């Protein structure tokens, strides 16, 4: 619709708004409709009188009989407006309705000769006048952008979009209930943190004026949750909003939701089994099946999931044995020997180099679901080394379609080892690493009081929803994704 046509439609709607006011009708009243029924309830209430409220999405007919479609959060139902039932004064207000208006209607539920379940209106009231016409459909890249910028319109006109977010809510509910039933308690930890930690990522920096100090939006809630393990809570989880000042992609948003849990007195082997049980529960409750497609790729989440070590996965795809590489120079020489081109600009540290090789040459080819286990110890400064192989950490990542769904590991609870690992991170920062972790002396102090052997786990909710609802981009699972200014 051209801007000229849009302006004309808006002008006509504002004129109808004035006509309503001239009829002494409040176009934005505030009635108490707490006892109203839903469209879904009305569809199973033939012969009974109901009161509904929702948005007008279709108006058709002529003369003294009009048909409308009312849509609420449960779906659509037809409404019949008749002049002889409403009276001419009230029926005249029906003629002033526009697509997108919000109204309430009271009447008997009938079935028309055509078999359509319909509310035969006996009373009617406009609740909010729509002054901007709704788009019939979204088309093209420009309108895809508008879907994200004007999510409220997207939710009105696209039932599929509404269903994605209803499924997202269901996913969160089922995960919470699963963890609650297994003895975990939900907690809340700070979003504003004096020291960012728990992951290798760039933080957002803000300023606390009263305390006169810089603070960071959390990149993870890991270190605070493990402080609670020290305090004896043993099984804790948090649904957290986290922030990483990094790139935007079809699988990444700088503001995202994840669930992290920490479980004392178990190891990462137990967490792999627990992960399988949790995902089976969530998939059965939200999809009704463990087999589904994501972007035309078939996935089967029937446990047990296959397992492969990080080293073996790289060896299979590149013929490079990372266990034989001890320095960054050796790594570069090995790439040259195998004629592998890898952009290492800005990549600091041997662990980060291994990760870059994995992400570019290995991970995209892992369809899964598959557990990738036992990362090099230089990759995660908060994870405990394997007693049998100190060069590895007791860790796993769940992969599907070349994308990480979750990560977990045995938590490092030796304060001296943790202190040294963070000193190593500080060295990486001095070499130019922008994602190196910071030293957190208070966390070291907490570990000195004694943290039991613990395993921890984190999963992004936006990305899991993306897979379960088969969305090509993570923006379709976040109500208000990050966007550039128009």
C-alpha cells in the first residue's frame, strides 16, 4: 500500500472515530470482562449465550446483515450482526467498524445452514478503534524486517508466529517442571555484575552512578550459581537473561535466554543421561515425537545419543591429531602441512585455535544429535580436568545440524587450580584476546570454603525453540530481537 493510500485509509478511520464520538460512544472504554469466554470455549457451546472479546479480522455482507470474524488468543469464530436483533442505533455502530478494531460481543452460539459455528450477536461494544490498517500478508525482505520491528503486528496477522511463542512458553514450563520434580530449586542471581564471568565472551559495560563504578551485564550466571552450591543448596537452576556484546546471526542474538543448572555430587556422565531424559520429556510434551525435521534435515532424539570426543571429531574431518600439537606455532605449521586455510585473526591461545578449526571444518558437518566430549583443557577455564587425561576436561556439548544446543562439564573446585587458570586467561588478554575471562577473587574465596564435586549445564532457550518450531532464524523465536536503527 502506497503512503498516499495509507494516509487516505487512516483519514477515513479517524473520521469514523469522530462519528463514534458524535454518537456519544466511547471508542476506548474499560469494561470488566474477566468472566468472558474464549473463542475456543464458544465453539463448543452451541445453544448457550456467551460473551467474547477480540479483534475484528473480517467484515462482510450488506444491508441489515453483516458477518464478522473475531479472533482472540485461542483462535477464530464467526459473529452474526443483524439489525433487527441489535436495533438500528447499535447496528449503526457496527457499520463504523474497521478490520483490526477490538470489540466485545454477547449472543447465543448457533450453527448456520453452512455448518459454521457462529455467535448471533444480541449486544456489542467497541473496545479500541484501529487507526492503522493491518497488512494482509508479509512479503519480501523489507516486510520480514518489519515483522521484527513491529512484532505486535506480526502477532496479529500471523497465527504461525503466535504459535511459535506459545510453544516457547511451553518449552520453558516443561523444563522448569522437569527440574523441579528432580529436586532442583529455581533461584535468581545478579544481572548487573562487578566482574563478568562464567563464559568467554565480550560484555556490555554500564555505569552505576551511586556506587561510582563500572558494571557489566552478565554473560552467564555460572559463578553465582556455584557460590550457592558452596552454600549447600546442592541442586540449583536459573532461567536467565544473558548479554554478550558480539555478532548477530541466524543462531545468535546479543540478548538471549538460557537455563543453567548445577548439581552437586554427580559427574558429567550423569548429566549426559539426565540431558537425554530432559529432552525426551520436552519433545514429547511439545512435539509429541522424538523425530522431526529442522530445515529439511531429519533429526532423531531417541536416546542414547551417539558420543564422540572433540579430538576424534577433528581427526575424522581434517586428519589432524590435536593431541600431538603443543604450541600455537605447531598448530599453524600443521595447518600448512594439511593445506587447511583458517582465519586466525583475533584468535589468541591454542585452545581458541582448536575451537576455530572445529567450528569451521568439523561442527558444520555434524548432523547429530551427538555428544561431543572431552575438550582440551585450554578451552574452558572453569572446567575440571580429567584425572586420567589432564590435557582434557570432563565436558560435553550437544550438537544438532552443526549447531550447539547445550554445554556441560565437571566444575573446577580446586581454588589453586582455578586461580592459575585465570592467570592464564589474563595472559591471553595481554596478548589481545577480547573474550578472556577475568580474575574473580571473591569466587576463589568461595572455593576455599569448599565446593563439593559438581557438574553444571547450560542451554539456550531461543535456539532450542528455533529447532523445535523449525525456524530458519533465531529472530523468529525472540519477541523483540536486536535490530539496527531504521
